C-alpha cells in the first residue's frame, strides 16, 4: 500500500520535487545530489543561518533537520548548500556533494 505524506514546504497539489545525481565537472572524484522544489522558498531572514541549530520559520519542527544533515554530509567529507530558485521560479534548491571512494 502506498503512503502519501504531505511535504512541509511544497504544496500537495501541483508541487514538484526533483532529485538529480551528477558528477562534479570540477572534481570527478565527487558526486553532487541536487534537490529542487516548487515550494515557498527559503525565507531571507534565516538564509544566512540555514544550517545552524533551530533555524526555522515553520510552526512545525525544531529547525534541526538541516543542521543534522550538514553534520552527516560533512562527516562523510562532503559539503551542503542551498539557494532560492531564480528566474522567477518559486521554491528552493538544496545540494550536497560527497566524495567517491574507490572499491
């Protein structure tokens, strides 16, 4: 049975979330995962502290999710960043990089 779960910052109807995995063109020993949505975007008031503890404008949640995500990504040798969509598109882009390991 499929479970449909509402997404916190992207509308249930007509909202789009895309996930892209790509090789880093500047560093072939690294991959980049990009997540783009058509949600409300990142409030400019918290953009500069987005990956810190308790950074949220939401009435739900604690503001720890991106802080925890940053710590996990960095513990694996990667980095994480975010920005609002450009060219009049609503929503935000999140991305993180991870090093590739040789098997």
